């Protein structure tokens, strides 16, 4: 039987360090046995890290039944976010799956943002949920998708009542944030839990921010990829939740969708990321934000058109009439790696630290230089506005053994799509698996294909064919 001390006066990292100092003998997994199974080819950095890559020994607690140092780390996290919190070692992906499983049962309805991350769509499919789709707004200047409005949510709830939860993405990749106080005030009396995919929002905690993490503003639960915006290792994430979330179901889901061998390196980095945030002084926050604004101002002064959202760590360079994809390739060739690029923009994720003015000057010079080598977009690459799609729509349930057939676009009109087509940008699905293919959908698709627009879709879609469900009579 394993021994589990209830209280450890040391932090998670200190306990790991103490364990390593004791130079213990490992007759347990992982198979590198504290880094002792190796040959001369093992890189030095791995030699240093492996002893910390531990397992659930008694004094090191167990993520899935936390009672010791993990519970203490999660409690410290919860007090920072004024909620209950759980560490995640399988990213926000596992968090989205778990929140949906904890709040919505098989066959039940859930309201969900149309351009949700694929983890949300996968969870909906495998958990057998009925999604009601909420289309986000588009930014007027850039045509990038922004947030779902209260009006759209009200329409969805009125037209399709009975949903068991509502899941939004906020902040978006581009830093736009939904009006969470307003939305949660509407949903609360209806007993519809508001779940927020805040994969990009773990750092938005300061009380003076005009918009903060949704967990401070009325959401029932949020999922955050600590690894995206804080100094945490990749896959390190966490979930914060309030009383209305059924903890038993949530814990069951978390232990079902996550590995049974959680990485102690990832967990240590999560505890460090929490501490890093906690240790930021008022002065630090001010200097970080000021330096980010200074970077943006310098970029504008250098002639770039910049979109900023509510999140000060996101800077979108609107590159039109130059091609953002080619621009980002030029940047990469001089050692500057941006987060993502599309035909008309390049997105930069700014680090959560004060940027030094010499760094800013240096970067702006390099970026400007790279931009000068990017040719203007030729006519047939022009960016086309995204046509309006329904603000609220539904999908047909597709059974696991449904027959699928490939049809030409014209023949597919009226059938239920068996695959998804996403124009990128803006990344809002134009056709979703389970959606009825209308004449208008095909008309627009035909136009995009003939104009050479970038589509995330199967190859045969580019040949004007699409997989549909064979109707059962
Ligand atoms: C909005 C959104 N949600 C969820 C995820 C999944 O996060 P993770 O990589 O931490 O599993 C991502 C990742 O890109 C994302 O952008």
C-alpha cells in the first residue's frame, strides 16, 4: 500500500529536488530509472532532466487522487484564480473533453461556438452530444473572426431550448474577448453552465484589466493552456471551476481522458507558472504591458498595420496587399518564428515579460527588412470577404455505421455532409460534418476554389467533390 502524507511543508518542486538529492534507488518506472539507464549518446540536457521525471511514489502524490503535494499545488492555483482548480497534463484538449463530459450527457444539447477548436468537435462527436452552433462576429477591418454576442446566444436558446451547457472560445487566437459578465448573467437564471475555452488566456488575471479571465467574470468553468501564455511546458494546462460543476463527474472525466502516468516535469512547470504569475508585482505588470504597447507602436511607426484585441499579448500584423504566408517564411529565414500566418496576416504571441527597448528596436528593424522582400499579392490571390453564414444552426447526428458516398458538388446539394470544409482565414467552418449542404454553400465553395482560396479540406474537395451521408429510407 502506498503512503500518502497529508501535508508537506515544501513546494512541489522542492519535494522533487529533495527526492533527487537523496540519490534513491529506483526499482520502478519510468524505464530510465532516474536517468541511470543510458549510454554516452544521451544528450547532457536529458541527463539533467531525467532524474526529475518521476512517478507516483507515496510522498510524490497522485494527480488522479491528489492528497499531498499535488493537492497543495492545485489549492494554491485555486486561490490565485478564486476558484477550484485541477492541473492538466494533456493540454486544454483534455480539459475541453472533460468539461463537456461533466456537464452534458449523451444525446443532450450543447451550445457551441462554430469555430471551436477541434478538441471540442472531437468531444462532441465521441460523447454523442447534439451541438447548436453559434457563429462569431467578424472584425470589420481585418475580417478575422471575433466573439459570439449575447444576441446570438439568446437566439440559439430561444430557437433550440434545453441545452445543458454553452461553450465559448475567449480570448480568441487574435486576442478578442467575449462579454462574459453579460453572457453569464443571462445564462445563470436558466441554469446553463457557461464553459469557456481560454486556452490562450491563463495570464489574464490582473484586477485592473478591462477584461479578465472568464472565471473572475461569471463563467462556471474555464480551461487554460498554461503552456501557451505562461512559462510552462507544452501540454501543461489547468481547469478552474465553480460549485455548479459536478465535481464527481469532472474528476471521473479527467481521469478517463488523461494519461495514468502524468509527467512530473509538466506538473512542476505548472506549479512554477503559477508562482511566476503570483510573483509579478504591480510594477512588473505595468512594465510588461507598456513594453508590449511600445512594440506595437514601433511597428505602426515602421508602417505596419496592426490589429490588437483585448489581450495585450497578441499582435496581428495585417499584411495585405502582401502575402502573410510568404512574409512569415522570410521572417523564419532570418530566425524570427511567428505563431501563425495566413494570406493576409501574421500573428505574433508576445512573451509575458518586459520587452527591452533595444530588443524592440532590433526586432522592428528585422521585421521591416523582411517585409521589404515580400512581393505584392498577385490579382488571383486577393482576399475575399467571408460571406455571412447563419448565426445559429444545427447539425444532424451521424451514426457510427452511416454509409458515406462521394458526390460532385452539384449532386451533393440537399445531402448531409460527412466532412468539414474550413476556409483559412478566417478559420470558421463553412461546411461542418453533419450539416445540410445548401445551394448557397456550394455556390460560394465553387467560387473560392476557382479563385484558389486556401481551404482546410480533403483533396477531393478541391476537385469539387464532397463526402455525404447516404440517406436511409
Ligand atoms: C482555442 C483552443 N482551444 C484548445 C486548444 C488545445 O490546447 P492544447 O494544445 O493545450 O491541448 C487550442 C490549441 O491550439 C486552442 O487554440
